[in-house]
């Protein structure tokens, strides 16, 4: 919710939500994603570097990022 407020430029509301989260002792859940390859699901969590194919995965992500940038994609962030 705080990120939605921040993206909309409502900085006071974003700060209130973040303060409320801190006051209640809550923590943000880490972002995660998954992909299925050859009928096997691979899960990834932000900051996790334990996947056995981590180096190959990040190399492929860099290659894909270069491809989309070369095609003209410009990220908003």
C-alpha cells in the first residue's frame, strides 16, 4: 500500500503506512516468483542466492535485458 501511495506522489500517506507497519512490528514479505521448465517448478525469493543454477539464470536474465533494451524498451523505474 505504501508503494502505491508513493507511486501516486502521496508521500505523506506512504509515510503513515510505513510508520504504522513499523509501529506494529510487521515486516514486509520478500518478493518471489516462479517458473516451470520441463514440468519442474523453480521458485525464487528476493535475496536468495542458493539456487544451484544461479549463475546461468542471472546470465540469461542479463542477455534478455540487453535484447529488450536493444529493441527500444525503456523501463519506467
